[in-house]
């Protein structure tokens, strides 16, 4: 048991070192025209999720508002902002929040951007986020390969309480590691709005 606890502690510390290296990594120009510091060359050179990126790019031409739920490092937020689309992002994980702010500042996107440093769910509350980086989840059994010691308490809000479409056509991109149904339960007003938004849900 002692060895397992030490192994979990060591993996948690090692993952934190990786996160810190990413925070300190300089931004480079992405093919879509914005500055970004991706995890790997695929993200930096435009090879990241090519089908989804192409789909998002096409739909952005039809909307006035982009909502990025589970924004991670803010790649899709930067993509939307580079097209001058008003953008609202939700991200609860502390290091990811720093990465988003780094990328928004590097591109001077702040005037068209709103960040909610919290998770999205069915009710306003506090919950434990298990794991971190790109694999953090509010579901403890959806951890992929994260160490058990990597946890943080985060605020949870609903989309209905924090976002009003105001008649704008919107695109919602949601990737919240298994918590999508709970997030949708807190989006009833948006789902029933007269101006129906587009949804891409992973």
C-alpha cells in the first residue's frame, strides 16, 4: 500500500511538471493565424482533430456566438476569436485556465472573450474534479489513466444561469469527459430558445 501511495504521489508531481512546462512554452503562429502553444507539433502545425476543426470553422461562418464548454487550453476558442466571433468559454481545471489566459493575452483577444473558470452541470454547486490536463472529469470512474491523488474542488454552474443568447445564432462545442448529460440538463432554456443553436457534443 505504501508503494502504491508513493507511486500515485510521484505520478501526480510528474504530471504537474509537464503542465508547468506547457505553461512556460512560447507560442508560435498556428496556420489559422493565431498564436498558440500546443502540446505537440500536430496541434501547432494544424493537424489537430482535422475533421472537427474543419466542421467548427464552417459553422463559425453562420453564427455570432461561440460557446466552448470544456475549453481545455483554449484552442477552439482561439479559432473562433480569430474569425472575430464573440466567444464564451467554460473550463474548471486550474492549469488549463492559466493556459487559456496565456493564449488570450498573446493574441489580444480579451475584448471579445469571456471565461467562466468553472465546470458546467445541472445545478450550481461545488464538485471534485478528478485528474487534470485534457482528461479531468467530474466522474470518478471516468479517469482514464490519471493518478488518484490528482484532484481539485471546482465551482459548477449551469449554462442557463450564465449565458443568454439574446437572439444570436450560436455554436456550442461541449467536451466534458462524460458529464455532458448533466450539463445539458442545466441548459433547458437555451435548448428551447427560438433561435436554435448548433451543438457539437463529444
